[in-house]
C-alpha cells in the first residue's frame, strides 16, 4: 500500500520534467513566428549545430529532400527535383510573419547575386489562407524567385523527421546538388549568415 502511494509523486515529478522540456523547446522558437511545438524534431539526420545557430550535415550523411512539387503562388507548376545539379535554397515563409518580412530583401539580394552560379531559390509559402496575400507579399518585398503555395503545410510534413520543424517559420534549408539537405536554419537569417550557409555547399565538387 505504501509503495503504491509513491506512484503519483513519481508521475508528478516526470510530468514536471516534461513540462520543463516543453518550455525549453518553445523558447527555442521565439525568434520565429511560430507558436512553438516540437514536431519535426528528433530523428537521425546527422545534423551538427554550429555556434551561429546553423545546423549542417556532412556530405554522404545527408537526408534526402522529399518530393516538393505543386503549384506556385503565381499558379505555375513547379518541381524542386528539376533543379538537381544546382544548389537549392528552400525558404519557408508566410505573409503574416514579421521575421519573414525582415529577411526577404536579403534573400532576394543573395538570390540575384548567386543565380548565375547554379544556385536556385525556392520559397514554400505556408499558412496563408489567401494566395493573394502571398502574391502581395512577393510584390511588396520585390521577391522574384518562385514559391510553392502550401497553405496547410502538407509539403512541410513530407520532410523526414528531424530535418524541418513545420512549426518554425521562417526556416531555410540548403540542398546540395544531389538533393541532400546540407544545412538548416530554423530562424530568420541575415544576408551574411545566408551567404555563409550556402558557400560551403556551393564549393563542394
């Protein structure tokens, strides 16, 4: 009887540990527009977190990007697999997201300076209930690279667990020429940080 009386105490303690872990996970996403959450975490993805907050995976140890195809915000058909042989920068954004607004001009600037070097940018627009909002955002921010329209986040859910957190908006991934996920940031990026994230992948032979 006395042994049984300790069970609730033990479960309360583990509940407190879980709550602390959840609070820590939520704190990590404060720099993004997301509401927190840990889905997309875990998984054996061979990412190593750098001091700059950018995670990288070594060549030969990278998870493959999933099928990312569908309509763009402008109604065109797009398949990211068609860019194989190029370095692809995937940026997850929403017109409702202030950090996305802040990083958009830098993304466009880096895209313009690198597109001649076989670097392709593709956006994934998420949680915008109206495609008009996404189109207006691109026009206002001067964004010229294409973005897949993914209002319900179904494309994001195709990523292997641990490669992308669907709750973290904005996020940026760099795919190598074979379509492997080489680098990841789950927060808004400065122009310099973005360049430093792309450069090592672009330098690979």
